[in-house]
C-alpha cells in the first residue's frame, strides 16, 4: 500500500487490520526528521519503487493486490510496472483519490507554510489541534513537503499500460477528482477494470466500510 502525502504507516495499519493477512504499508522517506534534515535526504520515486519491488521479490511469488491513495497512486502504478517487467504478477491495482488528469509533476513542495496548512484544512483528515500547535504543525508540514518533493519526481506516461486490472475508487463528496477522471484510469490497463464510488470525502477509506470489503474481494479474486 502506497499512502497519501503526509501519512504515517500507523494510519493505514489501523485501517488494514481487517484486511486479509499479508497487508503491508510502504513507509515513505523523510519521517522523524525536521524540514531542514528532510531536505538533505531527498529521494526519488524511482528509488522508492525500486526498493519496494526488490523487497516484494524477496518476500513472495504470489499474485499481488497493490493500492495507492492520492499521491500514492503515482507510486503504485510505477511499482506495478516495474514488478511486471521483473516477472512479478499483480492481479489488481487499486487507485483512489486522485484524478487521471492529475499526472503532471508536483510543485506543491515549493508552497509556503500558509499554502500547505490551507491544503491540509481543505483535504480534511488533519485534526485542528495539529495545525494550531507549533511543534506538531512543523512536523506535519515537514513530512508533507518531503512527500510532495518525492511526488515531483514521479510522472506517469499517459500512454503507458499495465497488465494488472485497475480498480479506481473515489469518494462521492471529494471535490478534487472527477468521475470522468477516475474512470479514465482504466485506460492504463490492458485488462480493463472498474470505477467505484464510495461514501465520503477524500478520506472515504476510513469512513465507508465498503472499501475494506472491496480490498478483501480483490485479494480473494472476487473484485
């Protein structure tokens, strides 16, 4: 699982407790660092996905279901492409919370503190106490900026395709991705797929139990 920008591994581990055994979350670089230190340890999307593909290759030969949420969609697709080139088998890739049209390189890592705070408030999911407390806010923004800098190195070719089936998912109250843009993800698969709408906003994954059921169905070959 490739998380959204600024997310912690723990956030997704709690969500995936009810998923089939073997679920794992990719820990993004730049955690546990202040902004200055994180800026000195920049890594690229290529490095992250290469490391994930190597780790998966050593851990299992079973068919995989890979999920990417928001920023994580770009990394998930790149990882699937690399896995398939290396001979790995991915049955399904779940892409949620990001429009197919939003594939241009990121520039959000250059935003001011005020712009980053506004982004977090607009997305929802970040407690206001985090944004009001100086230390917690600085940590949250350093992590977010590091992830945005990583996303700036990822750019998916709109004409590229993977063999894995694609399931694109969005919340019905999420203003960012359009239904058309989410359906367009299916063009990136040679095997087709489906576009699913869930109840909730950008973080519908935590509010609609049907999403965990969807993951389970995909792992069990029913989705």
